[in-house]
């Protein structure tokens, strides 16, 4: 396997997502290896092996009945994963409780909605 995906992930923290499209059935094992090397396994119980039917570690759409829907779904899942972020907000600051309604987030000069995660 080429070293670009594992090096990008291991050295730079850049993940590689793999999507199998109709016609890539024989590459399922490689695409699953690529997903693993790129740090984007679909689940912890995925597998890949020597048979062309092996490999479910990547987004596999080779048997999709509605390719455009499934591709959009996969891209939405990838988008949600790479654009998500979380950070801790202290419960108190200088002895006073933090008012979450006054928290403001800015990204590239634009204010974005703040949605607190409840533990």
C-alpha cells in the first residue's frame, strides 16, 4: 500500500476516508486497509481479507440500491465527523457560575451557534 495515507494520519493527524463505488468490488480489501491506515474505520469490528467480498471497514456502496442517497449519507457522516469539535467550559470563573447563554463562538469572523453538550 502507498504510504501517503498512513503517513498523513500518523505524522500529521490527517485522516483518509475511503468510499467504494460500484465497480470497485475487487478493491474492497484495499479500501478497508486504506480506511484503517487513514484512521477512519467504520467500526471496531470491521474486517478485510483476501476475498473480493471481504472488506467492510470503509464506506462500501458497491451493492447500493440508491447510490446517490447512500453517497450523500456517507458524505454527511464524514462531514459531521470532521467538522465536530468539543471543548470544556469551566463551571465557574472567578467564583461565579458561567452563564452558557452568554457564550459566543466565532469561526472565520462569523458567529456560530453554541449548543452545550449535557453530560
